[in-house]
């Protein structure tokens, strides 16, 4: 049996149609507007994207555009560690739900895991504000 990591699903409702939220949230050029970890921007490199941060350059590979609201992405850290990030937009009437699954990586303290989930929540709040005021 394989050990699993502790997971926390961070989610909220956005009062916009899911297609509009997906279109905005999956646009790599707009991610720095709401995803603090990508504030430096993304530079395309083949099928991947490069983001510079305090730990150095990371490589981000996104799910291909789809009609299911999936914006999953794998982040490869400078040390080679790959982190799978599940980000989904789900229709809910005239609105939608956006959910990000935060995983507690091996060696990550409980406090760091909690902080990571709080940062993701702040990013989703920023996304909500951007989309509900446009």
C-alpha cells in the first residue's frame, strides 16, 4: 500500500459562469494577476512555462485546454521535485465553484501546510474579486 499525503481542498463560489472563469483562470498571461506565486510572470518554453521565484526558476506544465474546467498543472522545482496541483472550475447554475487541492508534501510541517492552504485561499479570493468586478 502506498502512503498518501494529507490533502485540503480550498474552494469558493464565483458569481460568474464557469466558462468565463475557466477562460480567465487558465490564461497563462493573466495568472500573475491573481496567483501570487506566479507574480513574476510566466515565460513560454516549448510546451512548458517558466516562472522565476525566490527558490529559483520553476517549470510549469499545464493541462491542455479542455471543456471540463481542468487547469491542473505540474510544477517542477529547481531541485527536480514535481508537485501536482489540481485546480478545477465546476459549473454551479449561473455561477461556478473553483477548487484547488493542496497537498502536504513530504517533509512539510503542519504549519507550512496550513500557510500554503491560506495562500491558495487568498489567491482564489483575488481571482473572485477580479472576475466579479469586471
